[in-house]
C-alpha cells in the first residue's frame, strides 16, 4: 500500500514539474517596455540618422555609424510587431522597417542623395505612426 501511495505522489510531482517547465506558446520574450524601446532604441537611432543626413557623412566611421543606426531602426520595426499584431500597427511597423532598410542601403552605397531623401521619409514614418497611436502628442493648438 505504501509503495502505491509513493508511486502516485511521484507521478503527480513529475507531472506537475513537467507542466511548470512547459515552454510558453509565444516564442517571443519581450524585455523592454514600449516606452523603453522608443526612448532608448528608436528615438536615438532616428535622431542619429537625421543628424548624419544634416552633416553629410564623409568618413568610414561616420558611414559605419549611420549603417548601424539604420539597421537598428529597421530591426526595431520587428520588435514593435512583437508587441502588437493588429493590422494597423503592423503596417506602421513595416513602414519603419522599409524606411530603416532604405537608410541602410543608402549608407552602404554612400549615396548622399538617397540619404537626403530618407530624412523626409523618416520624419513622416514617425509622425504618421504617432498621430495614429499617440494622438495626444499632436493635440490641436489652442
């Protein structure tokens, strides 16, 4: 009798530990909040790209920094999609991916003209998304 009781307890303990360690159905494990992503990744990368556009990169180091920031911005779109998969959100995030990718391609080619065109596009990408998802940032003037 005692053996059966111990076996039953062992089976229950084993089963409960299997369930406790079962992987989450969502493979993504976000670490940062949306605010952290915006303030610590997207905003700095976007600003650095805009600064590079206004200063016209000329050295290897400046072009490399621009490429890093453009790649960071493009990949950030994927981070945003991890947070919200509604169609409007995904569409805005994909626009960010496309804009960051275009900035990367311009930097990789060291194409100042293409890079200059990205500035307006980048501003529009951020502004359009914020108008849609952070409308309080664009409250009408009183």
